[in-house]
C-alpha cells in the first residue's frame, strides 16, 4: 500500500495543537497559575435557552417509538434548508433552491471536503493570513498554492492573483485580521472568477458579526456570484455551536458542482444529527434569534473593548469592528511567537501567533473576543504592565 | 477550474436514494397505501432512557456558563476513548492506546475519508456484495477495483484476491449477506495483508449482532492485525444512533497511518458533538448497556422470525443469525429489481435489491430486521400471498 505522499509536504503541526501543547507545558511547570485564554477562536457563552429547549425536545422525540428519527437526508432536513433560504438569503434578494443548500456537522469539514470535487492540477489561491486548513487541505491534495498576502499596506484586502487561479479561498469577515470587503471589492473577485472560470470557496463563518452598513453578508449579493462561488456557513460562532456541530454549505447549480457535492455527501456522509438540526432551526425563532444576537453583541462589545484599550496603550491594532478578532502588531519588532511567549510567560495570557495563519501574519498576534468580560479586563491589565 | 473527472465513472445514482425515489413514485400514484419498510438499514426502536438522560444532561451543561463546552479534541474526548478501550477491546485482550482511537460523527464518514490517506495508484479489493460506499469512494479517488465475489457456492466468504491488493475493504458481520468469518478465515486475510503489505479497512459496524461463539468481534483478535488493519465501528446499529451520529475508528500506530489520520482529522474535522459523545459514553453504563442490548435482541429475534418464515415458505435465505439482515434469493429466477418491484407493487413492501450491493448480489434482495414486529408480521403475511 502506498500512502498519500502529499502529507509529507505539510508543516509539522497544526497551529492550535501547537498552542495548546505550549500552554500545557507552561501549566505543568506552573501548576498554581491560571491562563487567560484570549487565543483560540472558541466561544464561551452558554447556549440560549430557546436552543437548549429545542434540543431537549429533539432528545425527547428520539426516546419514543412514535417520534423516533433515524437517518435524515444526507443533505439535511428540508425544513432547515428552507428556513435558511427564507431567513439568510431571501431577505437579501438572493434566490436559492433547497437542493443548493447542504446541512453538515460543521464548516470545517465542508471546507476540507470540498477539495475532493476538483482535479489535482488546479492552481489554488489563498488569502493570507488565514485559517490554516485551506492550505493544508490543498497540500494534502497535492495542489500548488499562491498566497494572497494581506498586510497593513493593502488594508488587509488581497490583490488579484498574478498567476491565474482555479480555486480561490476567501474568508470575510476575515479570520484572523477582522477585515471585511466592500461590495465593490468583493465584486472584483466575482468578476475575476467569471473571467477566469475559477471557483471561489467563500468562508462566511463570521458573517453575523458584521456591524458596518453596506458590507455584503453573502457573496451571492454580488451579481453573477452563483456561477462561481460556494459559500460555507457555520453556526459555531454565530450561535455558539462549537460543541453542538452544525453548519451549511451553498453549492449553486450554476457552478455545475451541485450534483458532485450531492454525490459526495451521499457517499461519504450520513447526514447531520437530528438534535443539532433542531438546534439550528431554533436559531431562527424570535427567542432563539434574540438569544444568539445577545451573545454576538456581547462578543462584539468585548472586541471593541480590547481594540480601544490596546490602541490606548499604543498598540497597532486592526479588526474588532465586524469580527470577534483583533489583529495586533507585536511591539518592539518582535515576531509572533516571541510576543506569544511573552504574553504566556509574563502575563499568563494565551493569544494566537499571527504567523500561524501564514507568512504574512508574521509580527502579529490575534486576540479573540470569545472570553468572559472579567478575564478580558484582567488580561488587558496585565498587558498594560508588559507595555 | 477542472473538476475531479473520476466522478464521471460513478454509477448513476446512490442505491438508497434510488429506492426512496421508487417508493415516492409509488406513493404518489397510490396515496392511500402504506409501505412496510423492510429495506433500508435504519433502526426503528427508540433510544434507551439512560442514553436520553445523558443527552439531556449534556444539553443542560451547554446551557450554563460554568459547564459550557465548545470545541472538544478533534479525535474525541479522552474519557470516551478510554471507555471504548476498557469495554470494547481490553476484555478481548486487545491492547490499544487512546491515541489510536478516533471518535467521529459516524462510520460512513470515516469509511469514505480514510481513502484520502492513500496514493491514487493503489489497487483496491472489495468484498462483494457490500455497502456501495467503499467502491464509490475508491472510484472517486480514481483507483482500480477488484471485487471479491461472495455467493452461495463459497458460503459468502470471499477468496483471496488473484491480483495483489493494496487496500482491502472487509465488512463482518457482512452487510448485506449477514455472513461472519471464523477466526481462521479472518486470520487468512490478516496474513495475506502482512505478506503483501496491504491495509485492511475492516467495517465492524454490526459487531454487536454476533451471537455465535468463537466468532471474532474485532479484527485485532487476530495476531498481527494491528500492523495491517484499521477497524471502523459505529453506534448507529448497536445503539440506535443513526440520527444522533457517533462512531469511532481505530488506527493502530503499527500501521504507520496513525499520524496521517490524526492530521487529516485535525485539518478537516472539528470534533464530534459533545452531546453525541456523552450519549456514546452512556452506552457503556449498566443501564445504557442493558437498554441497547434489549434493542439488539429485539432486532435479532425479528431477524430469526423473518428467516424462519421465509425458509418455511420455501425461500432460499442466508444471514439473520449474527446480523440484522436476511439475504434472500429472488424466486422464479427473477433478478433483484424485479423481485423488488413485485414486493413494492404487489405487497407494498420495501426491500433492498441485492444487485445494489454489487454484481454478485444480483438475484437476491436484503430484508432488514430493523422494523417493528407488527409490520414484520404483516409483511411476511403478504409475502406468503405472493409465493
């Protein structure tokens, strides 16, 4: 048996595992210390009661013969797919059919698995810094990658690739920089993809954090995008589902890829948990929606607080307006891991080193607003002493 | 962008979708009729209360800040992995470490995704008839396949492949024939794989239905299997989790593939639902275990009933002893779909056409014991009129 040798081209270790290993090592040496986690992008607020009630009801249904449910459709229950269209797309005048919406147990899986739909010899362009999984999935498939560097000089908005790209990964609001694209900036990418017959994989996991008016919430707000874009959405950050597991992916028929993705899911996926789908449905009820909005607003307030205070201390910071992330330049010309280590060892704070999101992230760290207010205040106080 | 052209080599439609389309078409023309579902392998018994209570508690934890849980480890919570080793492996003198056990949202995903670990140019051998996804996943990866036909003449036990196989898919107790392998028969495969440096992907989803003594419950009961076998397990059939979604896969370090699978999961998977993992844990408590055993025993009694009655009617039947499936030869020399259509149109019974599991399944249908007793009795009565 021959293994997939492309795996040998992967960098040694996955970013978040690397961070947690360093944290564990620190705690092993300092068992009395408590770390303030301002790093990993995991939510911390409990689920709104309307969502928990929906899950309790779903569990109850599974416990009685009359209401028991086994396998659902591989692409997700129709009631959820229709609700998504009615709430997330129709109000923005985006016309989708239910067979273009695929429920899954999370955006992370879809973003990785979509890679299978394409031939090996496609050239990939990936916005950078970014979530490392786009590049890793492309490396596993043996594809060449051009990174599209985002830095303070271009306002963290990537330039069109110099080398023609077949597959383009974009993520807006961006993780980790917090950048959003205007309608015109996004239209530039849709037009590029139409002219070059490229496909855009659009990670919109942080869409619900957009506060600024006139920023597109979906790539399909741009004319022609249904021909060239797959949009991946998650309930993880918007509704706190990182432990529940539910997301969805839109594959418009006009991309030509809808039958392939359906086939892929019917072959390698047996459908999403009934309980998780009922939880997702509950996010669209008035009570559920109010509950998740309250959590998002809480995180956004935290983000603004972190940004303001760091700015006040003299740090160069970005993001934090339309995203739960603050992108902060390391002081004293330090590199990302040096700043990370100072924050860990001197302040007992965990952040995410920017270079972990790609070479253009070097010299930055990402702070996350997914913490409780008390820890956040305490962390900011400690950073003050560092500065 | 170039698509993965291997998808063009897939057969038109996925078996179970095809069946449900025919059922829908029948019901559209006969809206007053009710179909007796003796086909698709989905469970029907409600979840035992101990398991539902565990899920209610997990939901409750997610609803409070103090007990909220977000992302878990990509490979699953340690408490579940350790419990699996202690209960499913240690009592059989199988020595595994927790990092060799990977929790997932289902065996279907793992069986499909494992394909990624291998180079394209591996020759695949697949037991046949079988679950269509092994072949479909191999076709999607562009691999050549040798099928290992199982028929009445070889007692549904496959012969070793004539052409050297790099990757071997085995499934025992077998879906759809219900066959099990003795220790000696399984050892023959392990030895073959050791001699040929092949990898066996061993689908043991129906392991808990084994009633016969001295039948191996895990491939690791065979000496040397840890060097050459990946074992995929599911809570779907054993605990009724088809709607809950949880399974696990064992990738022993001796296969050399454990670091690759860990990397794959850390890149393309964000961990299994906390609620589903708590549900899986509850299957190992005395109450949970008693509950799932009662369901398995119910299905096995149904399987014996179907087998006995069909045999009595003069049908040639196999399986049904160590598996929830009865493999039945179509009467009158009919092919699988002809028998399927007769059962659908004349008896309003849904079965699964054997040919859907591969060419060697032609002339058979699969009856499933995952039905309620009343429907089963009624179905058998109707089949009597057909005969």
